[in-house]
């Protein structure tokens, strides 16, 4: 029991904004799974975050359940970790409001994800999209997390969470743990297979650019065969070879082979062979996940029992931090 208490706390979340991608998996979720034995892990489906972009209600409900089953299928084990649904735990929205008043307009204006998403959704640049990183900071700080496993695109948001925590602590004493990002060396930024200058994203309109966790083997192979490369016909990692670099990153991340080893293995071979090898490696990595998902998603009652139990524990833990923060600010408790 004591050993458990001394473990560091890990917190992370993912938006149920569509089917989970190979980028989400290699950049974040795979590390969530690996960290479960060494840390006290708390994970969430960040459904409050998803409404910063307009959602279709029936589809959103389905996405939430599918994402919950998918993450469990990846190996997040509810016997080891707490895996809850953000909107079921009211402390998140409450702390976000408080922290909004400790975050500057200028800081949020600098967030590159806000700039990207407001360019992409120019007809709906809502206040939630702007304050999204504050909700995310609250998610992390409520659990006094030490480490936050995320992809490279979230680094700026983690820095902001650290700044907000340090500022609040500077005013009121040690209320929040100042968290650290945990970004993988390889796979932190998986790019679109069709446009390797853009990150692979759940909401990509080009279906061939993005491999989904639940794609069947033929679809995966087809997407890799169509992946954009270059005219050099040489498998090597170098500036300007963004398509090949991306395929090498994916291959290395899945197989554990170094770039040097991959270059040696594919010396004298064309891109056709290489793309097929990357596709096959990904098919094998994702096969057991898809199989587990198919079983889990059928058992809605089991899924519900998992998130209900986790929601309750998350509420208990997060209420302690919220209560402390509100008391320090001056609310009558
Ligand atoms: P959306 O397209 O709705 O913005 P997304 O695909 O970017 O979603 P998020 O839910 O925002 O996914 O991210 C979940 C986790 O996956 C985060 O830790 C994020 O850093 C990571 N991640 C997302 N895309 C990639 C990618 N292409 N490569 C590596 N990690 C990624
Ligand atoms: N913003 C994150 C999802 C997210 C998150 C979090 C990640 C919401 N809350 C807390 C880590 C910690 C994203 O991946 N786009």
C-alpha cells in the first residue's frame, strides 16, 4: 500500500472528436499503457474539449463510447488506472473558471493550436476554443500530476499549465503540483501520409492521410501504398524528405529499429517495398487492438460500469484540490 502511495501521478486525456488515429496512439496512448505499472495513472476522455468545434449530438454520443472502448482496447486497464469521462466530473468545469481568472489574454493569444483551429473553423471562433488550454491546465492540476504523456503538439499547452500553476502557487502557497510533459523520443509527431507537412489528425478531411486505429488491414495497406514520398527512391532520413522521414518515424516507432538500421535494411530497395513493410508492421501492431475493440464495444453495460466507477474516484480526488484552491482564493466553503 505504501509503495503505491509513493508512485508519481500521471495524467493525460484525449478528445473523443473522431476515431483515434495512429498519431494519437504512437504519440500518446501507447505511453499511457506503458506507464501503468510504474505510476498512478489517471486518464480521461476530454469530451468537454470537443465542443470547442461544433459536434453533431448523436455522433458525439457514439464517438464517446467508441473512444472509451478504443482506449481500453489499446491496453489502458481499468484495474490499474483510473479512466473516466471529463464531463461526468464537475470539478473540471469549475476549476477551469477559476483558472480563467488567473490566465492572461496575451498568453492564450500565443497558443498555436488556437491559431490553427481558428483558421480552420473561421465561422466559429468561440470563446471556448480560446480558453481550451485553461480547461486542460485544470484537468492536469486537479490530480496533482507529476507527468503528462502527450504528443509534441501539446507541449505549449503543458508549458502554459506549468505557468498557471506556478503563478497560483506564487499567490497562495503550494496548491498545485507543477507538472512536466512526457513526450516520446520517436512518434511524438506523426504527419499526414498525404501531406507530410501537416500532423496526422482525427479531423483530417483527406481520408488517405490518416490511419485510424480501427482501419482494417486492406485499408491500412492501401493508405501506406498511396503515401506521398519523393523522387529520390532512397530510404534515408534527411532534410526535405518529409514523406519518407514520416514513414521511417512510424516504422521505427512500431518496430523499435533505429533509423540507421532501417536505412541499411532497405538499401537498394525501392519505396514500394518500404511502404509495404511499414504497412505490414502497422497492421500487426493494430490487429490485436481492433480485435479487442470489437468485443468491448458490444458490451455497453460493462463499459458503463468501468467509467462510472472511475468517474466516482476522479471526483473524490479532484474535489480535494478544487476545495483547497477555492478556499485560498477567498470563497466561503
Ligand atoms: P483533433 O483532430 O480533433 O484536433 P487530434 O487528433 O489532434 O484531434 P487530440 O485528442 O487533440 O487529437 O490528441 C490526443 C493526444 O494525441 C495528444 O496527446 C496529442 O498530442 C496526441 N497526438 C495527436 N495527433 C498526433 C500526431 N499526429 N502525432 C503524435 N501525437 C499526436
Ligand atoms: N488538449 C489535449 C487533450 C487534453 C489533455 C488534457 C491532454 C485535454 N485535457 C490534459 C493532457 C492533459 C489534446 O490532446 N488536444
